[in-house]
C-alpha cells in the first residue's frame, strides 16, 4: 500500500487551518473545490453548502444530479438525507458522498469521484476530517449569529466549539506526526502564510504572550505605529498599546485562557506619541513550535471621525431645518403683520395731525407710532436672519441705535442686572444696516446677560472712536487702515476657558443646556460684522467675565448726510398741497380707507379698489389717472400683474407698488418692469406722501 505524501498532508493542514479566515459559504466551497481537487485518489470533487451548489470540476454527467440534491437540501435537510442514502440509484458509489454534519445538523456534502481505490482510501480520513471541520466551523458561525444578543451564552458556546476545533486540530497534528511530515513541508507552509500576511492591508503581528515581545509583523502594522521607514526595534506590547500594563496583561491572559477571543476596540500609540483607534482581534496559534498570539488590527480613526462628523451634521441639519421653518413662517406672516402695522402707524399719525402740538395725547400717539416702527424693525430682523431679505447698508450715527437698544434692555432685564453705558454720541459714522447693528448690540447684551450667575451682575457697554488699530492689533492682516468705531460689551459673569473661546463663534455651538439656546446668536453677530468689513474679538477667563469688542471702519463724511434712525413718529403733515387723480388699490379695506383719507387731506382726488381685477376695469374705463398705487400680494391679480396690465393700457401712467413682504417680486424686478417706486410697509405718512409727490412731479416734468 502506498504511503501518505507529507507534502499532501501539509497542504491538507494548510487548508484546514485556513478555513476559519474565509468569511462566507461561497468562499469556503470555492476554496475546498480548488484545494482538494488534486488530492491523490480524487478525480473530481463538488460541494453543497447550506443548499448552495458548487460543481467544482465534476463532469457534466454528475452536475445535474448534484444540483438536484442541493435543491433538496435547501428545501429540507431530512429529504436530502434520504436522497443521499439512495445515491446508488444514480449509479454513484455511496462512499463518494461525504456529509458535512455535526451532532445537530447536516450542512451539506462533498461529492468525490475516486481515481483509484487504494489512493483514495489512504486520504479519505483527512477528507472526512476536513468535512467535519467545515461543519463545525459553519455551526460555530451559525450559533455565533444566533447568540449575538446574549453575551454570556455566546462566550460559553464559542469556548466549547473552539475547544472542539482545537481538539480536532490537535488530533490532526498527531496524525500528521504519525505520517512523518517533514520540516521542509512545514517551512513551505509557513512561507506561504508569511506571504499572505505581509500583503494584508490590516496590521498583523505575532505576540509572545509571556514576554509581550512582537515576534513578527507585517508592513501594514509597522506603518500603523510609525516604523515604516526605519528598522523597528524589539517592540513590547506596552510600547504601542495605550492601556496600562495591568490591563494589557489581563487581556493577554484572557486570550490565552479562551484560545480565541475578540478583543474589540482599543487605543494604540503611534511612534510620535499620538493615539489612534483600532479594531483588534486576537487568536492563539502555533508559531515555530510554540503558542503565540496572532493579532489583527485595523485602524478605524477615519471611521470614528466620520461617525462623529455625521452626528454633528445630523445635529446641524436638525437646527437648519428648524431655522428654515422659522424663515418660512416669518415670510408667511410678514405681509399680514406689516399691513396691520401700516394701519396702526398711519391712523395714529392722522389722529396726531388734529391734536394740539405738545399735548399729552399727542405724546401718547408718538409712543404708539414708535412702538409700531420698532415692531416693523423686528419683522425686518426676522426676515434678515432667515435670509428672506437683503441687508441695505446706510451711513448712520451708531450712538442712537446703541442707546435705543440699551433703553429697551433696561426695561427688559431684571433689576438685579445693572447696565452701565459709556456712549460717545460724537464718535462718528459707520456704513451699516441699522437692523443689523441693532441685532449686534442686542445679541451681545443678551449673551452677557445669560453669562451672569443667578441673573445678577453688571453689563458695561462702551461706544467710542479709535484713531486706528494699535499695538498688537496693528500687526494683524485685517488691521484697519483708518479710524474705527469700537463697541465693547463686558459682563461680570462666569467667563470661558480657551477651548470655549476658540469655538464661541461656530454656528450651533453653545455652552447652555438643552433648550436654553440655539448656538446662533454670536455666529450671526460674527457674520454681520464681517459683512461690515469689521472684526469681533473676545477676551475671557474662567471666573473673570468676558469682553466682546467689535471694530467697524468709520466713515469720513458730514453728519448731515447720515440717516436718522432715532425712534419717533413723523408729524404726518406735508406743507405743500397736492393735485391729481389717484387710484389706490389694496385688498385690505382699512388700508384703502387710510390711503384715501391721507391723500385727500393733501388735495388729491382718490378712487379706491379692494379687488385688483375691479381696479383693472376702472383703468380701462378711465385711463387718465395721474398715479396708481397698488399692493403686491392680493387675490386675483398680484400687484406686479396689475402693473403690467395697466402699463399695457397706458404706458405713461406711473405706478407705485407697496408690499409688506414678497418672495416673488423684488424691488429690482419691479423697477425693471416699469414700476416707479417700490415702497415697503409699514411706512410713515410723510415718507409715503413724499414718494407720491415725487412720482407725480416726475410725470408732470416728463
């Protein structure tokens, strides 16, 4: 009888020891078909795993029978067993069918066509051992998947199945020893393993569990810990595993005791001292005649960062969706709210005209108008913040707005908060959006108030002129070339550490609790200041309070050219009388009545319409109006559509368009279409009458 070829036994050992690293059934079946095809005594071989068919190198005459058996196995393993017992019906030798079976389940079979009874019988025990190992491996994986939710039972089951696997390997090694496997075959096997390991993308190393020294490692591992360009010294596990020595020793003892144990995520230390995350698994193997730990480490730093970034992006997306909802709501209510404010301000100014100057009632009317204008500014702030309107920069004196905001805050903050102001009313002019400047002061003061412990403390606000950046500021890249207007807000609150100061202007960053802030206030301030070509700085330390300093370039111009943004009502009276016929169109009855009264007091003849289609018919019948004043957002025809129709009838008839808010038509669009003026509601009566007189005057001059 022929003797067992040691090279063949070495190959069988390599196949059996490699099975556990193949991740799926398809890979196992392909690996076995290729690896066992050239075993002496085997003419052809195919495999069925869990009902999946791999014909291997079987001849066509056996392929159909094999496929039918696999389908039967997929439908019912018991039914497959019956077919397997009756395989003689197919004209096949039953001994050629090797079951992949454990004590609990049949996972498939090997179909082997023999090429010589003697040679086949010599290697048949090893084929059956391989089949048993495959069945044990499949059962081990199946039970691992079923017991993921129960860690304690999973560990017991893995321990038991792993013990069986190692016992099988031990028996196999004894059998190999009995057949005098040569040292050359072992070296060849090790060389093949080494070639696979060195080309792997994961870091792989062998660790002596007793000395904790790295015996072998691949290039990926050396690169991972920073030794890719130099000869690595003798490395200990303590050199690159970031856990303390006791923890490292405990983990190694567990791996050795359990033979095969997944370590999980750990921290490794790079040669330069930096830490990074790895996903590590370890198994106990034999290397050079002794048991060593084979560790596979995968760098998951980028995955961790991606997960954290995804979390931050999801949080920002939620905040963005909230702000988008606010913006949509703001745009929806702005038109109606500004119509209401137009009526309040307009009628109040009409009432004031008939009152004695300086009377108490006239003063009360001024307060109503002032509140209405402040409410209108609030709507502008909401629209600007939600990107529903553009900022219009004007040259203004900032002291008026700063003083107005502080006056409002003094009435709003509790008495336990003292606001100290040092406002230089002659500090100069800046080119800003008044609403934006109002928001800067309001947000900085609100932030200072929220930093006060128990809502008690002092907020100091300064406004002054500075000739230019001085000291260290003068060396900055964004240093101002000329004079600047400086606004500083200082609080006596809890202060911030360096890490918080470094992120304080990031959108959605907040140190407040959940529901106590959006993290947008200071980010908005930073954006507005940047739009003004200025800059904002913060000085703070824990327990020392904070100071926010805003520097905006000063404008060199004459004070009389500055816009007046002080709160106060106009007198509602225009000295010169007007003349001409005006068509006033608005779907709000109150605003039609207000417009008619206001214009008729100035001497105009006014026709009103609350329906845009009705107004169009009026123009068709009487195209000789001197002016048409129309709202933009109306049922039926919009103001823009009405203006186009009117200009089609009489191209010389001027049109003034009024709007509380419109996402559809901008001021540029309206002017490009032929509209003479684009007036935003609410407006003061004197501004409105001035626009009417200018447009009619331009028409008369034309």
